[in-house]
């Protein structure tokens, strides 16, 4: 016949294992959730970085073409005026977008 002390130890061990199991499951779910979010975040950042690089290249070619096109209007009388005009417009737009 189990003694009173053995019953207390058994109940204490059962309670302890129940709490440990619960806490273990909660930590496992939290770890999975964090891992999933980190993977989604890194995937999104990679996509945005690639998109940003492609947009930067596109903007460079667009502005270069626009400056050549603008320069063709002024002919050879004002060499480089198209680059100057498009660069100044880009600086102004960047300034107005970045300020608060």
C-alpha cells in the first residue's frame, strides 16, 4: 500500500510533468511561429532588394535617355544641357519627396 508521502511525490511529479509539457509545447509553438515569420521577412526583404536594384537600373537608363532626348532639342549649341536639366529635376524631386 502506497504511503502518504509516495502519493504526494507522485502527485507532485504528475503536476511537474504536466506543467513542463505545457510550457514545452508553448515554447515549441512560439519557436515555430518566430521561425516562420523570420523566413517570410527574409524572403520579402530579398524580393524588395532585387526590386530596388532593378528599379535603380531602370531609373538610371530612363534618366540617361531622357537627358539625351532633351539634349537633342537644343542641338550642339548647348552640349550637356539635357544632362544638367534632367539631373536638376531629379535632385529637386528627390529633395521634395525626402523632406517632411
